[in-house]
């Protein structure tokens, strides 16, 4: 397996866990061949909240591509689109719903959509202004109801990824409360560093409200350009401060990653040999290894 080295050239990655390699290379099985979430009940898996209050940092791109990579590894995976922009939904070639399933209060299993990728299902988002207002209202009672409804359909999956809106509002905080881990993509720029501090305060507040529930799954550096001095400075500063919390994998700037959503698929399916594809496969391996 390869990572992107200085100058944009691929370099070999060493020390990849053998268990992760086996899982990533294993052929995925469809839901028909294993317990169907619409009927079965299994223990709660890992719930990753992909969040950052700053837009344009690769949050939705990471949620979609990591979900596809995990599904291809053989893990039963659910992607939940909580962002009113619904880019995770359209990025997988599906259409946003007229009413958000979390607002309609119908069982989540009735709203799940199959994707082109075996083992991956989607809870689609909605662009309804009315639904966005309800989801963002954030009273204590509504937040508790939303969290309970959110958790009700997750026990049949190995991984659940929640794509949050770019904000620190009640909807993101509710998603954090429902999650077991938070994965935070950040762009290698100065303003991204400023937003990182604000986001960490929100995460700590959620951790204090629910001790032992939420963990810091990791910080992911995106839009990485090793030829830029600023990128290297941000990389060094983040790793020096946060240490092992930062993923070894970095997501490089890659036009294929930007083009893939317009074709309704992940970069892994759109351009299997692209640098971005290799990077998201490496990220998947790291996530699997952190179990």
C-alpha cells in the first residue's frame, strides 16, 4: 500500500497491521448474506461523528469515502446524512428525501437506502427548511428525543458514520452525544487551526455530560500539499500538540476526489488508482486498527 510522499510522489507505507490488511482485502458480502438491519438485532458497533464547525475542510468527502472503504472491508456500515446540504446523499448518487427521517419519527429501518456498495446503507438527508428548523431548534426535550431516535436503528451495524453540518449548533451536539467517537477533519491552513480549538471545547462539554461514552477518535489532515510550507507547519504543530490522536494518514489534494461526487460515487469507485483513493484506504486501515 502507498501513501503520498514529498513532491506528490507515492511512497510505501510500513507497519500496516496484518489484520487490517486482511479485512480490507476481504470480499464484501451483501446484506442479504448476513443479518439485515431491517430485521435483525446485533450489539451496538462504533459510531463515528464526522464533525467540524468550519466548512470546506473535507468533512462530507471523508464521511462518504471512509464509509465506502469500511463497507468494502466487509464491515456492515451505515452513513447518516445530518447536513441540510445533503451532499453525502447526492455524493452517493441518491436523492434527498422530502422529509428527514429523524423528523418524521417513523422507524429508521423504513427510511434506509441501499447504495451501489455492498454492506453500505444510507439514511438520506433532507433540504426541507421546515425540517432543518426542527432539527436545529435544540431544546432539551427535542434533543433527547432526537438522540434516542438516532440510536434506535444503529445496533445492526459494525460502523455508523454521521455527517454533521458545519456548525457547533444543537444538531452537531446531539450527534456527538449519540456517537462513541468523533473524527475531525481539518484543512492544513491557519483558520482551520483556529476552528479546531472551538470544536475541542464542544467535544469536551459532551464528554463531561456523558462520561465514558464519547472518545476522541482522531484528527485527520486534509487537502494536504507537502510542497507548501504552511502545510508542513500546520502538520508539525497539530502532531506536536495532539500526538497519537492525529492519524498518520493525510488526505492529499487530488482532483479525482473533487470530481467523484459529480458522478455520484466515492473516489474509491471513481478513480481506484488515484492518490486520494490510496489515502482513504490507508485511513480505513487505521480506523480498523484502532478497534
